[in-house]
C-alpha cells in the first residue's frame, strides 16, 4: 500500500499532542481505528481523513467527556446528538463546580480551625457565647471513652446513605448528657454527633443548637484525658453559681488525624450553662 499520505502512530501522537498509548486505547475501544496496519510489522498508520475525528475526540476529552460517550457520538454523528451531549456535560460541569466550591470551603474551614487550635490558650476555663450550629447525632447509651470501635461505628452510621462521601475531619464530637454531668458521671459518653457546615448536604434528621452561653476549656490531650478536665469545669460552674443546661460538646481539634505528636493534641470541651 502507498504510504505517502499516511502518518505513523508516532507522528500522529506528536501532531495532536497525544500519547501513543492513548491512540492504542482509542483503537481498543473502537473509537478510532488506524487507516492501515502493516501486516508484517504491525505498525499503525493514519490518514488526513481522520484528522477531523481526532480533533473531535480531543475537543470532547478537554470537556471531560467519557470515552464511551465519545465513541457513541462518532458512530452516530448528528447535530442534535452533539447538542444533547454538550447539555449533559454542562450539567455535569456545573455540579462538579459546586462540589469543588464546597471542597474549597471545607479546606478553608479546616485551615482556620487548625490555626485557631494552634493559638489556643490551654488549661484556662472561660465563658463564651457559642454561635448556633447544625448537628446530626446518634444517641449511644454507655459509650465507653476508650472504645474507639464504638465511636467509629457511630460515625459510619451517621454517614450512611449520604449522597456524597462524607468528610468530617475535625467535625466529629462526643458528649455527656446533662443528667450525667449533674451526677458527675464523666467516665462514659452518651452521644456522638457531627457538626455540619453550611455547605454540607446531609440526608437525615438534624438539630439546630441555638447560640448559647458555655463554659469552655481547651487542653493538651485527647478524649482519654478529659475526665479531669470535666472535674475542673464542674467545680468552676459550681463556684461561679452557674447551672448546667445541656449536654457537653467535646471535639478533638488536633489529634492523630493530622499529627503523631501527642504533645500537640488539642481538645475542646463546651458545657452549656445559665445563671441560677
């Protein structure tokens, strides 16, 4: 066969800024077959008649169009088909942009949280007005503080059936019910909850915690070290003539999720209070 007007697979790859592997993949999928294959050498050649097809493939790939859809279009080329594909891809891109914006917000929120935790004044009890927040929680009776397996099971249960893969790094909290705080039962937790950010699309029952006054303490350590912190906070509440009005919110701001250095761990405990 006269190869004068044919281009080798290597030349086509360079001409269209593609890899030889991509061209072979297109061939395997039946999207673009070589014009000629040398039976002796197995070398593949393409003609100028295939340039437009290659341009279409490159254009649609730049739009992140799946190869299966591209192949379907090339086998059934039609204006309405192209319009339909572009509309579908536009919807996909808009949804992807939304996801990426949410991811950016989560990254910013996490960076702010880490910076706030690093600048913490540790072992100092203070009273703060905590802004309102939306939570999803799973009640658990007698959840031992050392039983991390129970904690993980609770988190997985909360995340179950969500539309998107849940990423709640630094947003998982545990709490002790009001009645157990009053009885000074600080050994076990009664609930696991997730603090939902504005961009979180959570499927399931949620609760709004209104802005409220809390006794707050941050300390170096994790949940295993919190019993003594509760004892100090309970004493402070009693000495300052305050009354506990809700369950505690205990959140590890810095833990094994971001460092192996236990000396840099920071955990915060909030206990809602009111004047007697």
